[in-house]
C-alpha cells in the first residue's frame, strides 16, 4: 500500500524491485513445471502470480482490496478442489470479474498511484503533500479539503506565474526596467496581474457579488506605476482617481473600451468565486468584472473564457469538456478559431513548439492573442509538474507574465496548492500575505450563499 510516512520518497507509477523479478521468474518456472504434472496446479500458481504482478507492481493495490480478491479466489479454489464445483473455468471467470472490480475501486481512490496515475488521479501530488505533512492522519477519512486546496492553489499559482513571468515580458526595454525594479526585499516582484486579482478578491469577499463601483474604487486606489500596468489601464485608473466615473473613463482612452488582456488576467478569481453557481450568472459576472477597465466586447469575452475555464478546471471537468463548453459559449470568431486549434492539438496529444503556439494562438497583450493560449497551456500541462508549464510559458515570449498568470491559475484550480513548488512560492514578494489572502478567499467562496440564476 502507498506509504504515507514522510520518510518515504514520492515514487508513484510502475515499480519492479529485484526481489519482485526473482519471485516472478521462479514462480512462472514453477507454474510451468507443475502444469506438466497436474494442469490445474500450474494454472493456480500462474494465475496467482499474474495477480501478484498486477496488484503490487502495476496498480499498486491497497492491502484490504488485495485480501478481498484473494478471499474470493481461495474460497472458489477450495470448493473446486473439494467438491469439484464451480470448476476451474468458473473460478477463473469470477476471479477475473473480481479483479476488474478491485482495480476500478483502487483507481477511484484519492491515493491511487499505480500506472497511469497522471491521467487517472492528477491530484495525487496534492494528496501526497497533504498526507506527508500529517503522517498520523488518514487524509481520506479526515476529508482532505480539496476546495480550499484548489482555490488557494489557483490564487497563488496566478501570483507565481506573474512574478516568474514578469522578468521575461515584452521587449528589451521592458525587461531592462524589470531588471532594475523586479525585486522587492530580495523576492520576486509581482505586477498588475496579481494586484488586480487581490483587489477583485477583496471586493468579491466584501460585496458577495461583482460590484463595479466598488471594484473601480479598489483598482484605482491600488494603482502604482511600478506594477507595470498596461498604458490604457493606467490612464483609466488615474482618471477614476481624479473623480471620473469608470463608465466614462473606460471609453475615453479607447472609444469602445480596451481589448487588452487586463480584464482576463484577474478573471480566474471570478471563476473560483462562482464555480458552484449557475453558469450564465458566472459569465455575466466575469463580463461585468472586466467591463470596469476593459469594456470592449473582446476584452470582456476574454475574461469570460478565463473565468469559465478556471471554474471548470476547479470542478475537475475533462480538458475535452472544458474546450467544448468554451466553444459553445464564445461569440467572437477570433476566439472560436483559436479554441478549435487548441482542441485539435489537445485531442492529438501533440506537443506544439512554443513558436507554433505563439504563431497560431498568440502571445500578445490583447485578450484575443493571449486567453486561448493560456487555456491551452493549462490543459496541455494539466498532468505535468508546475515547472514544465512555467518553463513553456517563458519560452513562449511576448506577454509572459499575463499568459503565465492565467494559465497557472487555471492549472492551480485543477491541481491545488499542494502541487505548487514551495521553493518557488517562497521567492515571491509578500508570499505570506498572499497566502493569507488566498486562504480567506477560500473561506469566502465556500461560505457565499448559492446563486441559482439571474
Ligand atoms: O489590458 P491592459 O490592462 O494590459 C494588461 C497588460 C498585461 O500584460 C499586464 O501584465 C500589463 O503588462 O499590461 O492594458 P490596456 O492598455 O488596456 O491594453 C493593452 C494594450 O492593448 C494597449 O496598450 C493597446 O496597445 C492595446 N489596445 C488597443 N489598441 C487599440 N484600440 C487595447 N484596446 C485597444 C483599442 O481599442
Ligand atoms: Mg503584468
Ligand atoms: Mg502582462
């Protein structure tokens, strides 16, 4: 059985020790030799040996399920030997049915760590980390709080993607500026992406809904040029600070409002907050949260896609279903064509190169050129370690902080806090404060009254 003791290394997947190999080889030789004497002797030894291999090495079965299977097989074998009923073929058939049942039961467990665990149980690292911290507790029985894990994981992953992506964002000038101001007390500085996500978290927790006036006030009060806001967003927020309404300010810089990705980069927070609510309501809330600074239909639709993808990932929907639901929701053909490409790549399991992703899906500062890219990355790396996702987002170039923030937030909603590398988290500016914000947000999400429609 999977050992939760922290002294043991995390080593899921197929396993074969030298002793296992010796037992298998000798056992098979013995089965062959016995079958030459009495056929069913050889059958019994070979059948048991194959199950030993399946349970211990392939599926890594828990002891109680192994014993249950062995009980069925032993009872049938004894009655076959003593009373010649039900016979060896019935014994084999019933035992094989029992094999299927115990394997399925094992694969449904939060601790499943046999072959294919990355696809079957992608939350295993989170379970392992949690179990490792509390070796004396039975995490499954204690009800591992997956909601808190995923909400805090998503928020902190957003900040990680932002802080680690920021030094790579934009052209040579932006990178030179960041080289000068990108550290805060030796830790990695985060940018507008994280600041606006915090503002949105605090507003949602205080108001229980998207309150655009409250949001405009918080966004404008938090504004600091050194967080690297987009030029249009910076102007809008300064105008709001000077007393202009957000409705007016948002349309004076760009007449239809901004189509930048600034509305989408904070939208994972909306997806988490309304993940258990009516989907139409979530969509309206995401659009309204973006409208305060990004009134353009494409700016708002980018936010809707990111919020919905986060909510679906949080609810453990398959990557196929997530893309399908987004395709059904989306209105702008610019997003739809990119979603179709992402869907094709995901279905084919093809690992598109960073240059191909940048060329076909985009790596720019507009919502159209970044939102589907972020969704694709989160899903393509869903079962991979966090560092692989972050590394790919950096190699993609362009608007790295924002694409990393959005994709990491969606990834974090699926994989949870315990899948995030602690060593990286501790390098992020104000990590302890961010963790406290994420934790109290998780409580606010879990406690807000359900919204069934509107
Ligand atoms: O969208 P926004 O808040 O930018 C966010 C980005 C993220 O990468 C952050 O990390 C930060 O670095 O900036 O900022 P906006 O200024 O609203 O939009 C970004 C850019 O999109 C603008 O500077 C414009 O170049 C472009 N843009 C538009 N161009 C023409 N017409 C946005 N809307 C328009 C438009 O209507
Ligand atoms: Mg930024
Ligand atoms: Mg950016």
